């Protein structure tokens, strides 16, 4: 599982993509939040963790591509460790 975490840290996303959402899990539920600021227009899961590393709860990144998507979760198996939490498919 450690290799899976290391591989996911470099997963890259385009900040112009409307299908990417970041959520912080709080008592009230999942709260949508902002992308990390980068100079390249893309960001990685590591960038997301570094921006929210002081947050003690779970961090989710939802990458929705229409008929297919992926959900990533951080801090469940240790601080800064990402996992591919779910794969989605089809329209809801």
C-alpha cells in the first residue's frame, strides 16, 4: 500500500477543469474549498495536502469526467497519505 500512496502524490490535475472539486470533511459534512495556487495551472495531490496540511480531518479530491471519475482521500491512513477512494461511472 505504501507504493500506492507514493504514486498518487504525483497525480496531476488541471485547475481550469470544472470537473475537479476539493472538499474538507468537517462536523457539518463535506465543505468545498479552493484549489492550491500554482504558477503552472496544474496541481498535484501533494499540492492539495501541503495547502491543507494543518487540517486534521479527511481531504477529498473529486475528479469527475462525465461518464467516468475518481475520488481521492487523504489522511485516513496517516497524515499526507492519499488513496484512490472510489471510481465512478455513468450519469447519476
